[in-house]
C-alpha cells in the first residue's frame, strides 16, 4: 500500500476513533491499522500479535471464554456472514479498554479465507454505562431497604419505580405488578382522585407537599393512614417529569390518637379533639396553655400583693411536649406546676393534654406537692398502661404559702427550680437534707416523690424551666447549661418581664431567633 495513502487512511480512522484489521486465515497473517495499536497502548508500527489466534494476554481474562466461543461459532457456521463482539482488552500498561469488534467473513468454496473488519474504542461509553449501572444499583439498594414506602411516578401519575415495601403495601407480589398502573388500580376512586390532585399540584407548581396525614380508602382491604411527603421529579435539565415521594404507615398511631383524644375529653372538657391534619396540632397545643385560657392574668393579679409572676413559652415543633400552670389554692397560697414530656411528636402532645385533665382531678390534694405528683403519676400509669409504652415526664410542683412564708417543692426527674437569694445575685442550693430528685412521672406506679421546704424570706426569685432552655446551643455547639442560665436569669431579675428578657437573652447567646426545643420559663418573685 502506498505510504501516503496509508497515512491518509490512518488519519481518517484516527479522527473517527476507528481502526481496521484484516486477518488472512489462508496465510495466517494479520494487519492492524495504527489506531488499533493506539487503542491497546502500543507504539504504531510495532509488532502486535494476532490476538484472534491467541487472545491470551490481550483479551481480558473475564471475556476470554465468550471471545473464543463467539469467534469459533462465526468460523464454524457456514451461514454466518459476520463476526461481532464487544469485549474488554488489556493495554500494554495493564489498564483496561473496551473494544467493539466487527468483521465480514470472506469465504471461497465454503471455506473461510479471511476476516476484514473494524475496531472502535468504546471505553468512554462503556465506563459511563457501568457508572450508571452502579448508581442505579445503589439507588435500588437504598430504595428497597429503607423502612418506608417509596415511589416514583410520571406526569400521568403512573408508577415507574417502587420499593419492595410499596409493592407489599399495594397488595402486589412484584414491582412488575405495579409499574404502569395508577392509584385507581388499588385505591378507591375518592382516594385515587385525592392523590392525583396533590401530584398535579406538585407538577404544576414545582413545589413539594410537606408532611401530611392521608386517610386511604382501599378497594379490597380496611382503611389505613399514612404520613407522606411528595416532591417534583426533575430530569437533568431541571424539567418536571413526574413526582416522587415517601410515606410511613401511621394507621395504628392514628387509631391510638383517636382513643386518647376520647380519654382527654373525659378528663378535661375544654380540651378539643385533635384534627387529622398535623398543621392544626400546633394551634390546638397553644390553645390549651394557661396563658391563653382567658383566666391567666386574673390568677396572676389575685396574687399580686404577694408575688410578681411572669412566664414565657416557645414551642419549636408542630407538637409540643412542655406544659405549665398556676393553680389557685386557698387564700395566700399558690401552686406552680411545670413539666416536660420526653420525646417529640403526636404522643408527647397527647400526654400534655392528658396531664391537664389529670391536674384538675388532682386538685383535691393540690396543697400537698408529693401527693399531687403521686396522683398525676397514678393517673398516667392507669391511662397509658401498655398501649403507648412509657413516656417519662419530668415535672416540678411547688406550693408557695405566703401566710407561713414557706415554699414546698416536689420534683419528678431532673426538673429542679433555680432559687435565688433575696438580692438575686446568687443561687441557693435546693438539694439539701433529705431532698432527692426522684423518678419521672409515668414510669413506675410505686415511685415515691419527696419534697423540700424553703423559707420565702431566703428566696428573692424562683425560676422554673424545662430543659429546652439549658440545652440551647450556640453556633459552636456549646450548651447553655445551668450556670449560664442562672447568670442570665440574675441579669433579667429586675426587669418588668423577667422571663421574656431571659428568653431574649438566650436567643442572643444562641444567635438564633428560635429555639431548637420547646422552652418554658416561669418566674415568681417576692412583691416586696
């Protein structure tokens, strides 16, 4: 072949990332273009062994068997017109490339004389495909192992991808039974239409739908409730191509919620039943706080000759777990109650509602702090039983008798008040003598609660708080702690609204406008 013509051919092949080869079986000779040398990391013009005859050392070990089999089948089949395979090859530096090999089989008198074909380096494409396969495999592994219902749908609300839990939830045996169907295949017409409306809203607005509780009506099984979120499904160009979402089964929780609502109504006629939508839960929780019941200021004013009382309450969640109240006792006596239910969410909110009802039931022993806490504890144990498990509730109840100038404090769990000297420049030690913090409410029916008495003449201010205050963190991750809380309280003690000033000071320390946890503060200071 003319050298210049060969150069031109090689240039064209290089530009197209393609090489040619010609294997003469009659003479057992083979020609490889320079591009093929380059594919395999060889110097163009160097000797390159006929790896069709001896593929070891060039064809990747994992592809050797299929390479030999495919080549032999092409050579042995008298009707075969071509040879084709995609396989991995080993470069001279031991790295791996992917080759697409194609050839025309030339026969004379039924015998194969030669194979003439092309090779293309398809490494980039194959590596990309392998990467996509790995990513898809990881995605499928995550989707099928998370303990929630997950799904992807197209713009017409047809299922495209579902995890195993969603397949089971829909009453099917495999993903193939779900893909391509809409919710009308599984749910009642009413539920399917509701789901479709939500998904149309996500597709049209491009905005997700936050957590909501959906009441599902089925065609062939009892109703269920799920807590779900929906998001727009975007392609690489940012165009909405459908929706995806996740949901958890809250059917049992929803049934328990209804049961506990009825219990709370029996104990407290003013406590309204919770609405199905979680967005209404916050409004309900705020409504049962004593500061919003219409009588708070009246109770505070009745005691103005004895004490200056202030409070601050901020909820960080949709459903709060803190509660406080002032209890009207006999003339010259004040009962101060504060509690913090462990955990967050629906169950904590129900316990708060329950405690409010139990407080009214325990009013007959409200003059005795230990008996009062014992009554609340017994009521919680009786009402909860084994239904919701144990929800420990830290609490503090203090009776201030301005006639005898004695304050009696009883604590369940870690809920001791801060008591300051008359000048509010130091903290008095409360845990002295036989006073010991005891177990939280709602844990042990036989729990014992001890009390501690302190002369009001020795106390300038009592500060009652839930753990959200002392656990507040600054940007460096430091907790405020009891010592810093006490220092900020002493600075705010002379303010007209000490609790409001203290709450603002905590926000300044955390450099945030809101608290990460519910924060409840009550201050009682001598009126002198």
